[in-house]
C-alpha cells in the first residue's frame, strides 16, 4: 500500500484554514488550480510510496518507537508559499525543530524497516492546498495568504496515512487519505 507519515492538524485549525482559503477561489486563474480536499489536509513528515505488506509489522513498531522518543510540540499554520509555478502550500510555524526531528526519525524508521527512502529532498514543512494544471503565477495567492496566522495547537501524534490513488475515469479525482495508525508523541 502507498503510505506516508504525517502530522494532521486538528479540525478547528483546518476550519480556520478553510476560511482563509475560500476567498482564493475567486482570484483570477483559480479555475486552473486543483484544490486539495479538506479532509485530507496534512503536513507530510516522510513519504514512503508503495510499501510491501511484509514490511508493515516492523514499520509500525519502528514508527511507534520514533513517536515515543519524540516530544510533542506547538504548531500553527502560518502564511503561504509555492514550489515553482505548480504547487501552492500553507506553511507552519512554532516548534519546527521538533517537527524536523520527528520527520528525520520517521524517515529513519521507514528506511530501517526496509522501505527505500528518497534521501535527496530537504525537509520543508508544508500543507499543499492546490496544484496548478499548467504553469501559473502563484504569487497573488501567496500574497493573499501572507497575513494568515492560525491558532496554535499542541501536535501530539504521529500518523501513518494510506493514500488510495484514484482509479481513473473521473477528471480531477483526488487520492483518498486514510489514517491507518497513530502514535502519541513522547508517551
Ligand atoms: P505534496 O503535498 O508536496 O505533493 C501524499 O502524496 C503526501 O506525500 C503529499 O503531502 C506529498 O507532498 C507527499 N510527498 C512527498 N514526496 C512525494 C512523492 N515523491 N510523491 C508523492 N507524494 C509525495
């Protein structure tokens, strides 16, 4: 199954984000963006891709240990940014060092469980809210999100999320995300 480890903001933070994102849909060229679905909003810690079922017991155990050895931390949604001309995201602020450490531990846990992990990406905490179908100037969206500051919460869980890719046929259909397991941080 296709898996990734993530921090999932609480419902209230996601509702707040929804209120900040809604007005963006009215900006010019917004129709050329595919907006991600709110129930799936998350901060990826470690993307694993397709994972062999045989690795799952060890993966679960190692992720559980990674969570146990980590501290919970304050986090808030903070402003926006873009990757190139295609990906629009919301940033995070607060305990970013702790979040980065958790991402490293989740990565190491997956690698030690036998999942081939991409080593080259620098970790950049972000929550993707839209992807452009074609190259698009995303700066107006980032400008509109500049002042957005969410209410902080205590991030206290490491989630393992399954991504069910669309089977095709329906244009614009998105992956469905399902939390398969979650471990408390630090307990
Ligand atoms: P993204 O939001 O920047 O696309 C599920 O696909 C999650 O894993 C997304 O948050 C996605 O980040 C992240 N991810 C990281 N590396 C990925 C990759 N190589 N392929 C697909 N998703 C990836």
